[in-house]
C-alpha cells in the first residue's frame, strides 16, 4: 500500500499485494491524514482473497493477482480498469472492498 505516483497527501493510493514463496497471509494498515488504510490478504489452494478498507475522501487503485482473469468483487463501487499481466486492476472509493483472485498456485 502506497501513495499513488505523482500525488500528494495520501488521498489517492495504490494497493498492490505481492505474495511470495510460501507466505499465505499478511495484513497491514497505515494512518493517513484522512484516516486508516488497511489491507489483509490470504491465499489458499490457488485462491487469493484481499480485503481493503479506505477512509473517507480517498480512492485507490487495487491490483489483484488473478492469473490473467477478472477477480470476483464484493462491496459496492469497484470499477474494473483492466488486466495487466497476472493482475486485474480496480478503482475504488472509500469504504470496505473485498476481492477474490487466483495466484496460479494449487491448480
């Protein structure tokens, strides 16, 4: 999770988890001037579940590992922006959002 390139004040963010090796879960949060940004992910049997929380007045580009397919999305307002390589990209506004993708493992 980081500030979007060329932006200031943590109003626009990028959430781009990169699971490696045998790591099966991670979570973190960051206090921005607008509130707490949080992300939590779990991967199991080739599925990758990502839950994101954004404070009011912020947006994020969320990149989900999908093995080149669209992810399943829960919550309102996620806008599919495309697939680049093995990741699907979504634009989201403040609130809670959930994504289920695929990491290519366990198939």
